[in-house]
C-alpha cells in the first residue's frame, strides 16, 4: 500500500496523526505539499512557509523519506501524483475554514472518482470543532466561558510520536521548497524563523524558564509570551503537545482553548471573515481613507496604538494587548470597518488565520463573540496599566 500524506497546516513530524498512521500502516509513504497561489500568501507568511517546509523536508529525509513540493491546484496536483504512483489512499489533517472545506470537498469527489481513499485526521486543534456542543442543540458555542467548561471536561486524543522511519516508493525524490515556491520579496525585517525545529526550540527554552505566565501575559514591556502563534498557525508545533506538557501553566492552556473556540466558531459560522457574527451589530462604518492609512502606518498620534502598529510591520507579530487596543481604536474610536483592520493584520501577521484573526477582530469590534460588545479600550489608560514606564512605547516609537 502506498499513501500520500498531504500536508496543509500540519508542517511537523511530531504529533502528526496523518503521518504517524501512514508510516505505521502503509508500505510506502509520499509526503506532499502543494503551494496554492490563489491568492498568494503575503511575504511574511510566505517566507515562514518556505522555512517551515525546508525544515520539514530535512526531518523527513533524516527518517529516510523526503518531501515533494508542487505548485498549483492542490486537488489536481495530488490526484496527478496518485495516478503516477498508483497510490491507494490520501491522508490529511482536517481543517475548518471555508477554503479548507471547499478543498476537502473537491478532493473527496476527485479521489472517489479515481477510487483512491481519502482519510482525514485531527491535529489542527486540540479538541475538534463539533466534538463539544452546547446542550441547547446549537452547533457551536457562542460564548467562551461555557465552551471552556465543556472543553476542559473533554478527554484529549493521545499524542503521536514522530515516526521511526518513512519509506518512500522507489524512484521518488523530493523538491527544494525554496526553488518550487520561488523567491520572497518584501515583508518585515525581524520575523521569527519558521519550522518545527525552531518552534520546538522556542517552546523548550520558554517553558524551561518556568515563566509566571499570568503575571507577564499582559505586560507590554516584558513582551514575553510564548510567540508560538506562527508555529501554531502553520502547524509546525502541535497545540496538543503544548497544552499537554505537564509544565504548561493553566492560564496558557486557557489561551489555547481560545484558539479552539474560534475554530469552532468559524466551523459553525463560515462567513466569519466577511459578515458580522452578532445579529443586529453595528454595520455602518466611517469611510476615512487618511485615518485608515495613518493607523496602518502607526501615525495616529496615539502612542500605544502607533507602537503596536510599528511592531506589527517590523516583526510580523504584535503583542496581544496592543492588538486589542489597536483594533478597538480603529473600530470604536475611528469607527472604521473591522474588515479593513483585519485585512491589514492578514497582510503582516505571520500568525494570521481566519479563525483567530477574524474571530478576535469581531470580538474587539463588538460584532462578534464578546458578551460586552460595547466595551472600548482607552489607549491612555491601557498604557498606564500595561506599560507604566513607557518601555514598550519607546521601544517601537523610536523605530
Ligand atoms: P501566547 O500568549 O503565548 O498564547 C499561546 C497561544 O494561544 C497563541 O500562540 C495562540 O495560538 C493562542 N492564543 C492566545 N490568545 C489568543 C486569542 N485571543 N485568540 C485565539 N488564540 C489565542 N492570534 C493568532 O494566532 N492569529 C491571528 O491572526 C490573531 N489575530 C488577532 C487579532 C486581534 C485584533 C486580536 C486582539 C488578537 C489576535 N490574535 C491572533 C490573538 C493573540 O493576540 C495572539 O494569538 C497572541 O498574541 C500570539 O502571541 P503568543 O503566541 O506569544 O501568545
């Protein structure tokens, strides 16, 4: 039996259920990634992707395997390879956004037509959307706290070790991801390195310090959260591995639960990136191009907002507290549509994904899951509380 493992948002060998099962049960395994350029990823994510694929390829080669990289339509490319290698099945991680659903649907139909089996595996979230449901009969939770309660009571699947070995079919060789995907131009100057090796190293060094996460979580000057978000976005690090580590603080597990929460929101409400989630929420916004541009450029004159927006451009990442303040300022002070803000974050953040970015934007704009939708973050008071010595502000406004 030959199985194609189609990597998508699970660019890792540790705790990768699709890869683990294929390597155990198939005679030969063909690890494949298809770069779909419609639409192309923005530069920060593209660079992170190339680095992550390069690292994945090296790990697979150490196990005796390799990584094939193609460009184009994932369905066509995958089926073409299946035909060429007379493959019996395809394994991939299940993902929950509308684009992922369309892909899964098309792939399922094409695979069936060619009598190739398609099997989906968990791994993108800790608890899969749909696995916990409200007793009201609704298909997903709208409010975080009751979700957290059910989520915490749900057993997690067992972790999968990295495979011992990957056996490739004869005459199959891999590809250099950088050559297939092509050069990356533009983007931020100071982004973390992509890949499972870098992600796990970051995690180990962070958790080894035994940080007091609840105390530092909102401390802008310390800016010492895990910074795993990009690795979680591309699946270089499994969220289950982080949550199940016995050293992981409870408060961090709760943040990972927010991540699962937004994935189940997106699963239940696929229009999260385009439509207000909350019925009756504000839908008349101010059209103010110069104000939007000033916000994007970190030139609003509001120090904490500008500091955050400059960190975003420089690092492809922004502290969570600054994200909330910058998003609240755009939507609630300037009255500009959250979709503009979220699109700008999409363009720069390494960790941008539909569930977390649009879920959090809608939360902050008051159109989403916040049970206090009219709250506004006062930037001056937020700065006093979370950056009292102006260290974060000065660090980024000097740039
Ligand atoms: P840590 O504090 O170390 O948390 C660990 C992990 O928990 C994060 O990597 C992330 O996966 C998850 N997490 C933490 N907070 C949240 C949250 N509020 N919602 C969902 N998951 C969370 N996060 C993204 O991953 N992608 C986005 O596109 C994104 N856009 C955001 C937009 C706005 C307007 C706001 C207010 C928040 C957004 N967040 C997003 C959530 C949060 O800011 C980041 O996950 C966090 O700052 C990442 O840094 P970290 O890895 O050091 O987080």
